């Protein structure tokens, strides 16, 4: 779903980027038995303590254009 949303945004000149660090930090805190500091902060930001996000991203108008990333030739990725 993210790939489709990102491609759609890009086709409309909208910048998009995953920002999943907070969700990953919640998992790390739980796995390591650390105090749960991130989860209440994220719940306060969202405004709903019952909602548990699994993936976060940002979208908007970029201040400047990004540089193009290298791409493989089509023949390198097609299977025959």
C-alpha cells in the first residue's frame, strides 16, 4: 500500500517519506523491558490512545527537488 501511495504522490509532485522511527522505538522499549516513554507521547500526538499505528509517513510539497537515484536497466529486472 505504501509503494502505491508513494508512487501516486510522486506522480502528482508531492514529496513523501516514511517516518517509522517512533513505532520502531515503541517495539524496542517493549522488547528490552525499558520504560514505555514513546507510546504515550505518540498517543498524545495522535489524540487517541486506542489507535496503534503500524506505519507512519509524511507527505507534502518539497522545498526543493531531490536528486535522481540510480536505476537498473529494464533487462536487469525482468525474468524470462
